[in-house]
C-alpha cells in the first residue's frame, strides 16, 4: 500500500510540476516578452526571437503532455470517490483547450512565421493574433495552476486534521 500511495503522490506531483512549468512559461511570455515584441520585432529579426523557442517548447510538451494525461487519469481514478474529483475533471478541459488553441490556431501562425514574413504590417497582425491566443492559454493555465495548488493545500489540511483527530 505504501508503494501505491507513493506512486499516486508522484503522479499528482507531476501534474503540479507541469502546471508550474506552464505558469512560468506563460507568465514570462505575457509580462517580459510580449510587451516588447510589437516595438522590437521586424521581418528581419522575428524568426530568431520566436521560432527556435516555440519549436523547442513544442518538442518538450509533446513528451510531457501525454504523461500528464496519464497522471490526470490516475488522479481521477484515485479521487473519484472523494470531494476532490472535480480537480482532475477540471484538468480535462483545462489541458484540452490550450492544446486545441495551440494545434488549431497557433500552429498556423507558427507555420506562417516559419515560411517567412516580409511585411511589417503582416508581422504585426500575426504577432497580435499569436500573443492573444497565447494569452488565452495563459489565463486558462493560470487558473489550472491555482486549482492544482488548492488541491495540494486542501489535501494537506485534510491530512493534518486527520492526524490531530487520531492523536486525541
């Protein structure tokens, strides 16, 4: 039983790990890079500022997201009969929507960037759309990080309360 409990804890921690990576990445984009992009990126320099990073991120998340899906299923199974089942249920659209936004919309813009943009007006329009779509993901994934943090805090408080009751 101890090994099973440890594996469940690791699985749940992996969800928080991924949520934290998402949080850091999208908050960094929103607050540090996006404010500068409209004034600093040109058809001559945008590629190096966007494409290598998005290509690397896509490869990274291609590996981490399927593992996260398995971890969410594990959490759903283990929390199904508890008051916490809403957490993995929230993660289903909380992960699915950002992936759909990425694959259905952002990838088209990325492909246009990769093909080459020669007009500043076109670049400005694409950047505005690209930043907006990433901000949609930023909002959703920030909410999901908060839900996941709530889960760990609530579980810890519940466990502390159980220990207090058992020790009296």
